[in-house]
């Protein structure tokens, strides 16, 4: 548990602690597995970096089809 907690960004540790406090002992392995994956898959780092860089907003691919173009 300590390794998982230490691998999380500081702002996520509070959420981790809160969830552990409310977790039944039987559900603990699944909770720890989920947090271990989140802590080590790089996805959180991606979200905190520049996840929308290079994306264009305001158009949807089905807008052209709906307007007959």
C-alpha cells in the first residue's frame, strides 16, 4: 500500500486515503489493484500534461453528414 501511495501524485493521495478508509477488507485487493494500475500506467501524467494540445474543437464528424455535405 505504501508503494502505491508514494507513486501517486500528491493531489491523488488524499483520494486514495479516503477510499481505503471506506473499503471493506474483502474488497481491499480490488481497490489496491485499481489504484496500482492508475498510479503506474502513465495516464494521469498524460492528463496533467497537455491532453488537448493539437486537438481542434467546435466540429463533430457527423455535422457534415447531417447537413448533407
